C-alpha cells in the first residue's frame, strides 16, 4: 500500500495552467497576480487589507516589527505551536513567555492568561499571540476584552484556520483573521495547509497605517510612491524608509495560491466530513480520546489523545501510515531550555497533551479506502 501521510497537498489541472500562464507572462517575481491574490484572500476572510509574503514565519516577523517589538518587550503565547510563533518575537529582540492551554480546546487558556496578567504590574507585557491550533478558533472577543484591560496588542496566528470562525457574544459570525478583535493576523500556505502557494504567507489587518508599513517592510523598506524630488514629481526616484527585508511573494507562487483559494470552501467541507467519520469511529473506545470540534473549526489537523502513543506511532508507521506530533512544547526544545535555564518551565496541561497526542491523516484527497484503513489499524492496535 502507498504511504498515507498526515497531510498532503493536491494540485489540479487549473492550478498548473495558472502557474504556466505566469511563466509565460512579463512578471515572475512580485507583480499583478500577487495583488489579485491579496484582494481575493481579503474577500475570503472578510478583512480590509491583506499583505502576501514569502512564508508564515516572515508574516510573524513583520507583524512583530510593525508593532515595535524590541529589547525589553514582553509577549505571551501558547507553548503548543510551531516554534516560529515564539521565534518571531526573539527575532526582534523581545522576550517570550508562555501560558498553559485549555485541555478542552488546546488553545491558550484565557483564565490562566488573566491570572498571569493580574499577578504582574501593568505595563509588564506588550502583546499576546494566540494560536488557532489545529483549526480550533480562538474566542477572540473574550481575549480582546482582556487585551484592552491590560493595553495589549494581539497577533492572531491563524495558520491552521483559514475558513474557520466563531460566534461572538452578540451572536455574530467572526471569521479567523478578520481583524475585528486583533491588530494583525497571519496565515501560512505551506503544502500541508488548507491551500498552498508552495511556500507563502499572508498578513491581514483592518489598520491602514500598519498595512502601509507592512507593504514597505516586505520589500527592503523601500517606497516607490511618486515623490516630489528636487522640486518636481520624479517617477524614477525611490527611497528606503525602514530597515526592511526581502519577504516578497512571487507571482508564480501567488498564481498557485489564487487558483487553490477557489476550492477552499469545498476542501474545508471535505476535511470536516473526514473528521466527523473519525469522531464516529473512535467515540466508543476508552483508549482514544477525541477532541471536540465546534462549528467553525477549520480541521487543519485531526488530533487524537491516546494511551501508548509512541507504540501506536511505530505500529502505524510499519503499515505505511505516517502520523505526526503537533507539537513538542516549545519550551522543551534545547534552544529554549538554554534560554530559560534559570527557570523550570512546566505547564501541566501542555505536558499531559504532549504525552498523548497524535495527528492522524486528514486532507481533502484522502480516499474512503485509505481512511477506513487508518481507522481499522488504530482500532486493531487496541484490541
């Protein structure tokens, strides 16, 4: 049997045609297709502005930069994320701290966060980076109330949740990354995400000033607006206004992302159906704990919590079912252990989750036959 991976990209004939059209055009690097992709994505999310960049990590880095993270800036995030989330603060010279997860949602525990903030003098922290882990949407309106109370900005890490949403306290649907309750949000278009550019990322915001600065920072900090130079408008003149980066997305990558975005809703529905089938299959065994998914979950990952996790992982691998661990807690990595060497970091719920978690295959092209094989293999392990 072919390998069944935890995630897999899918390329259609339309995707290929869109990319080939760019290869035949006058633009290969950032050009008109990037702009079209940004406009289409902002409509999909329901946000005013979208800035395409080279990857999700670049998106995080730029968000921290425009929010003035620097030496002495303290930011709080969850330890249950990919290391890029916290690394982005360190890139700017800031300091990162963690808050434990809610065992039911696997998201940052808002009650624990509030306790942490109340124990510290006001002004200790500058911002929060919540993560829509696995596609579970953070209840951003509740988080925003706390952020406002302590004068904190919010970067919503929505890499797992394009198309996800929650219902706010006014019974209104709020899509992940729409900027209603966050200053900035970020997305990743890595091949195992909902749709891909090959590599790529996006920043969304409703703040025009942040948007205009992001546009410059992704391209060396340079502005090419029509300047009055030496007394007259000079279209050839440009100037570097900030210390920026080459974080641009190419039209080649944007063409793939723009094409894949057209199938976003259809593929999200496929992910949901796969998840519901897993729910039904595993709900009757005490050896497997399924994680409840609310309406609005984006189903990027399907994570089970199991006994004998490492043994199950090895058993499935022998059957060519390649699962994954999402994630090793950030503070357990050697770099972070050294960074916090004078502090013993133990987060009870994160540790419990890490010992039991296993991400099993979920992607739109997963066949019924392959999913049935995954299900029967896991159930057979516990017989």
